[in-house]
């Protein structure tokens, strides 16, 4: 008899349907039932679909739910992050570091290219 231990034993839960765990399915069901009680059948189904899209993670979106992906993309689009690199170059000036943007234009050049 062979049994393969999952890589993360403490947080292991079997994925049942659409990559959802039993707890995710119960949360979606409760959201749908509460929506039906408060808003009727159509409102409950809409709320259930919203909870479902909030629970399912997509590989295409970096293993995130759609809502979390939209929030993060808006955050990074309207508030771009600065990248800070330490300047660790050897003495002598024979080493250069050139940083290009996505279009291939040179943005920053540190050091020199001559080998003297």
C-alpha cells in the first residue's frame, strides 16, 4: 500500500467542485440562502454568483479571485510602486548596470562601459 503525503499537511483540504473546498461550498450556499431570504430568488441567485466568483481562484489571475484581482490591479495601476535597488557595484568602474523600460528605452545607467 502506498500513500503520498500532501506537501502542506496542516492546511490540506480536498478540492471537491471547481477547485472549491467543502467550506467554500458552504459559504456560497449560505450566501445564496441569505440572499433569497432578503432579496428574493433573483437577488439570491445574483448574490450566490457574486459569492461564487469571490471564492473561486483562477490561474489566469495569479491564483486569485476575480474581485481580489480587480482590486489589486486598480491599486497598482493608480498607485505605481517605486523599485529601490541598492547600489552594490565593485570599484574600478568596469561594471555597468543599465535599466530599460518595457519599450526598450534606456532609463538609468550606472557605471561605465569602458574596460580601462
